[in-house]
C-alpha cells in the first residue's frame, strides 16, 4: 500500500514536471524576440488564405521590439497603420488621429486581432489554472487581453494555443511554428484560425528578418509614439 502511494505521488510529480518543461520551452521560444538590453527590428508580412488554402492577400509589416514593448507598422491601401504595445495596453495611430487611441486586444486588422500579432504576455497577463502531462491551461489575470482561457499544447517541434471564452467555448486556434532566425529558435510563423466564425479561412503572420537597432526604451510610451513612427519609417 505504501509503495502504491509513493508510485502515485511520483506519477503526479512527473506529469507536472513534463507540463512545466514543455511550457518553459514554449515561453523560451516565444520570448526569443525580446531583449532587455537592446531593440530589434523585424520585417514581417501578413498573409490571408481562403477556405481552399488559396492566398488572397499579402500585406507587408515591420516592428521594433524592446523587452515587453513593441511598435508596429502595417501597410494599408490608403495609409499605414501604427500600433504600440506596452504592459499597460495597446494603442493605434494613423494620419487621421492627432493622438494615439487606446484599443482593446481584439481590435482587428483584416481578420487578425492585434493581441495575436502584438504578442500576448503569457507570464504577466495570465496565470496557470491547470496542468497535465500534455497541456497547460492559462486563465486571464487582467483586462489587457480579451481571451479568458488559453490551452497550450506541443505538437512535435511546434506549439498550439487553443483560445476559449469565459464559458470554455473554443473560439480560435493559433499555431506557433518554429524555425531558426539568425541562429535562434523562434516562432517565425504564427497561423491563426478563427473558429468562432468557422469560415475555414486562416491568416499567417510571418517574420522574415531580424536586426539590432538603436531605440531608447523611454520612447515606448503613447506620448512619444510620433517619435517612434519617425524611427520606424526610416528603417
């Protein structure tokens, strides 16, 4: 009986360690874009596919990431859109807006929510609700993200995040696909499937290049967004 008890405890501990290991790996790869010491410029593109898997649009983008801060430019037909992400929230800016406007994470560009491409903060905006050997369930800890629950799973070398509402109804699946970027294992492709509408279409957010750049972290503030825009436009 005593041996059976300790075997049971070992199996539970092993299961939790396994879940912890793959989730730690996920966070390490996910955070590979961040550096507390330097800013990095990334060139990217947004691809939209219809239900038949045919490419219907391709939109260039670029971002500067510094620690937990990010500013992005996404090309539009009429004018570019600029987005700022900080631990305090998300902002949008274009030529029509005199001041940046704070937005929620579910603000959409084309069919992609900004919280999907401006990087979710899994460590600070969510808490671990449940662990198994194969999954980690996260629960929203504050109002920055609009996602109530996120279930993280590993799929061979890649990872899958299933997004749920507050009633645990699945609304979206995000696939994080790994490859090397400048010799660093990164999620260079993010595939987003909206299952709430269930149209069969999906979007890809692809990172193409990375290079170190010089930007003060102090500028990653809504009041300095015009300075950030000038820097981003010249890079």
